[in-house]
């Protein structure tokens, strides 16, 4: 029986870091953030709707989306964030399910869906098991500010737009504690995949 694994966490807890480890085991990953970038390329339906709702101010001169500007609008405003989600999420869900099914039909025995909003968007029915990458909240804030070169206020707005990581840890079937080194997280992932018979 194939295993579909839902990988999640909160912003900057280390999902992408852990996600990149699955290649070591030959396990394919469907990346919701990547798909969410593809479906808002100029010409796509979601792109047109974003321009209709948020105006041309969220575009660069070359007409591509100014993601930083759109982020500064939606992360401080739940109503606007929900408007954006309503535009982008249906296209993301459709492509994610198609990619997952494509891998399963081609005979893969384990497929990972990397979905930051797995719990917020109630997408657990897409997967068999859930795995959350967790760090302490002060570590999350520090790594987010360092990575995005953002202020504490910008970082906190992004963190507050998701379910707290402590709650996601309780909701998930398993957690990877990513407070330590990347190598330590890799060891935890390897043990878990063995426990779940995803690798031998
Ligand atoms: C607002 C946008 C333009 C900001 O782009 P930016 O390049 O700065 O961030 P990026 O897309 O790389 O997302 C970084 C992280 O922010 C968090 N995040 C993104 N969107 C959301 C959201 N709608 N609600 C809560 N958290 C979010 C996730 O943890 C994600 O991993 C972009 O995040 C977006 O289009 N969001 C809506 C689509 C979405 O929900 N994507 C997340 C997974 S489907
Ligand atoms: N174990 C670790 N030790 C040190 N730094 C780490 C570790 N894990 C991740 N990082 C760093 O922390 C930052 C956040 O990690 P990452 O980008 O993987 O998070 P994410 O959960 O995918 O974020 P997002 O929700 O924004 O997509 C990155 O700069 C990454 O290099």
C-alpha cells in the first residue's frame, strides 16, 4: 500500500529544509508553495483575479506579481488574506491532487505533499499521515527574521496568520524537532520513515 505523507509546519520552522531531504530516499515531493507561485504567473486565471481584486499596485513594471507588496497587504489583514486564498487555493489543490495521483499511478510507494496550510485549509483528507516540523517560537521568529531580513513586526504578522506551531504539533501524527542541527533533523526523519515502512 502506498503512503501519502503530508508535511507541514508553520512559517520558517523548516519545512523546505526537511522537504529537500526526501530526495535522499528517492521519495517525490509535491510542493504547495511552488505550485502557488506557478498558478499566479501572468496570463493564468488566478493572476487575472488577483489584479482585479488587489489592483495593478501589486505588479512590478514587467507585470509580474510583486509578492513582497502583496504579502505586506494580506499578512496584516485577515479579510484580504482570505480573498487571496479563495483565488489561489482552488488551483493549488487541483494541481497538487493531480501531481500526487500521477506519482501514485506511476508506481511510487511513498509521496510527500509539502503543504504549509495543511491544517488551516483542512486538507488532511489529501494524505494518509501528517508530519509537522516544529521549533520553539523564539527560534521560529529568529530564523524567519534572519531568512527574510524582516522586522520583528513583519515576522510576527506572518507567524500570527497561521495556527501556532504548538497546536500543529498536537494535531500531527508525528513531529520532527528542528531546534537542533539539520543533521539531527535528518536522523529523526530517517527513523520515522523506517517506522512507517516508507524505507527499508
Ligand atoms: C502572499 C504571498 C504573495 C507572499 O509571497 P512570498 O514569496 O513573500 O512568500 P511565500 O509564498 O514563499 O510563502 C512563504 C510562507 O508564508 C506562509 N504563507 C503563505 N501564504 C499564506 C497564507 N495565505 N496564510 C498563511 N500563511 C501563508 C507559508 O508558510 C509559506 O510557506 C504568497 O505567500 C501567496 O500568494 N500566498 C497565498 C497562497 C498560499 O496560501 N500559499 C501557501 C501554500 S498554498
Ligand atoms: N536545523 C536548522 N538549523 C539552522 N538553520 C535552519 C535549520 N532548519 C532550517 N534552518 C533555516 O531556517 C530558515 C527557515 O527554514 P525553511 O525555509 O526550511 O522553513 P519553512 O518552514 O520551509 O519556511 P516557509 O514556511 O517560509 O516556507 C531557513 O533560513 C533555513 O536555512
